[in-house]
C-alpha cells in the first residue's frame, strides 16, 4: 500500500488532518486500532473554541455542529456560597465557545472522509512506524490477521497519549515535561436536561465539581476524586449526592437528576514532548501533549496542531519548500505552552489539594476573590478559555 501521508489514529487529530489534507489535494490513509463503533461513541471532550468551530465549518464538516452545537457566551464560577459569571460577550466581545461532543465531531469527520472516498482502516493491530529518518518511511501493521505495510512520504502520529508513534522516535531526541496531579476526575453522562444554561465550575471543602452538558437532553458532570478511586465505589446515588453537595451551594439552585448512562475515572496530568517531530514523523494532539481537562483545551490543541501541519504539508507538496515542516514543532509549541499554563492554572484555582497548608489555602482563596472582582483577571480567564487567535 502507498499513500502520501500515513496517519496513525482516528481521533479528532487524525481525522481532521486527513480531511484537511484531502481539501488540499493530498492523499492519506488513516490506521485506527479500535472499531468505528467504538471511536464514534467514546465520550470525552465537549467544549470547542471559536477557532476549532471555524476550522470545522470552513472545511465543510461543521453543518451539524452549526445546527446542534450549543453556543455559550459565558461560564459560571461558584465558590464561597457565591456565583460569579465570566461574561465572554462583555470581556472578549465576538468570541464564544460551542458545546458539541467530541464523539459527534468524530462522527462528522468520519462521514466526511468516507463520503469523499477516504480510506480509514479500523481495528488494525501491531502498528509500527519504520524508517522515519529516511525519505521513505512506512507503517507496518496487521489488518484482519494479514501483515501489511503502508508506504508514505510522511507519517503523522495522531495516536493519542498511549499510542506507539512517540515511542518510535529514538531515545534521547525528545525532552519530556510531565506533571501528575494528586486527584482524578470522575466523569458521568446523564440523561437529564442540564440544570444550568452555562457550565458551572464549583469548588468547596469537599472538592471540585463541574456541571457541563452535551445537548438539551444530556448533562455531563465531573467530580474531583482520589486518583486511584474505584468507579465501582460510585453507584449513581453517591454521584448525585456528591454533585449536590458541591453544586447546590447557592440559594435557590437545585440539581436535576436522571439516569447515568456512562461513567468513568480519568487521571489528571500535564505532559509535553518536545520537539513534536523527528525525521519524517510528526506528532499531533495528545500524542505530543496532554492537559488536565479543566481548561477544555485538549481537543482544541489537537485541532490547532493539524491545521499547522496541513499548511506545512501543502507548502511541501506544492513547491518542495520544507520551511513550514521544519518549523512545525516551534509553531505549535507556543500555543501548547499557553494552554499548558492555563490548564494548570484553572486546575490549581479550582481543586482542593490535600498538601495545602493554611497559607496555601489563603492564597487560593485570594486568587479566587481576585478573579471574581477584577475585570482584568476575569478578562484573562475569558480570553484563554475561548481560545487565543489561531496564530
Ligand atoms: C474525560 C475527558 C474529558 C475531556 N474533556 C475535554 C474538554 O472538555 N475539552 C477539550 O478540548 N478536551 C478534553 N479532553 C481531551 C480530549 O478528549 C483529547 O485531547 C482529544 O481526544 C485529543 O485528540 P487526539 O486525536 O489527539 O487523540 P485521541 O482522541 O486519543 O485519538 C487517538 C486515536 O488513536 C488511536 N490509537 C491509539 N494507539 C493506536 C495504535 N497503536 N494504532 C492505531 N491507532 C491507535 C486511538 O484508539 C484513538 O482513536 C478530555 C479528555 C478526557 C479523557
């Protein structure tokens, strides 16, 4: 098999890259370890920055997103028995976020690729990127028990944090920056109308809780829990009781409950691998960097990386100019580190840390107070949350 760009991973990064390359007349084949059914139903992110929405809409894959996505012009912070709205329309006029499930983005992109005759091979095994230093890289893999090799000009490693592409880069080339947090997030999807029109980021002595949503009928919740917490210890009644204890902290506000349709626990971590490229292998999205989901940046960073990579491949194929490819990592890392800082900052602002002493807790309280009372501090949060400009 031969193509121009071999893409490993059919998450948002790999699928969007394949779609954008197609629009520039560049062929690709996507290799995915899981089934189509699995990737189309994996519940994860749901907050799209304006720039991500613009990319999807301009590329023709945003029709359903425009129809079904929920545009939000603010978020609520809730602590100390008070509610404080970060009003995007006032602080960052003209910019907003759109709530639209990652699995819906994935469905739309798969549909767009297949409608255009694109090739996505699901349920491949034993994926190994090879010859990445030379001009003829390839990916060997197994599909339906058959050993195969996909030759390409380039390989895009879009295979997420636990993928194989990052590890294909020889030892000593990459530098890793890593931070683990002393808690995880229990995420629950519930078949109940959201109790709020906007996302609520709440924190009290019991810890952090987020009230989000995926549609007018589906609510999404997160609870700060111990990193090694067992999901079996969280029957639905316990989830609802804990959400109520952390969210029903202002007078007159009640949480509507309903059947929990999906739940799981995710570790919280920050990670960056630098540079995001070696030879003919380019890493994009979670394969190169992850953030704790507090700032809602992971999916948006993945989308940004592949727009930069598309431009770089387009320049190389149209004129043989490798300058953008050579500068790919540098072009992405500036935004990656801004998102790293913002995600760490939101996490630090909103969670309870067992290691905090009385002094640390006062500092956290003071910063929360500052964010709620200073327009400059609120604007900084809003600007980062909706996403900085695309460059
Ligand atoms: C609970 C949770 C909540 C989140 N909330 C948000 C949010 O609100 N906003 C936000 O922006 N981000 C959020 N994120 C992060 C976001 O989901 C990720 O950043 C995003 O999925 C990254 O996309 P990706 O394509 O780079 O990687 P992935 O989505 O991980 O896709 C990688 C793909 O590669 C495949 N793969 C892996 N290994 C191989 C292999 N060896 N061979 C072939 N295929 C392989 C995987 O099956 C997968 O389909 C959240 C994440 C989690 C876990």
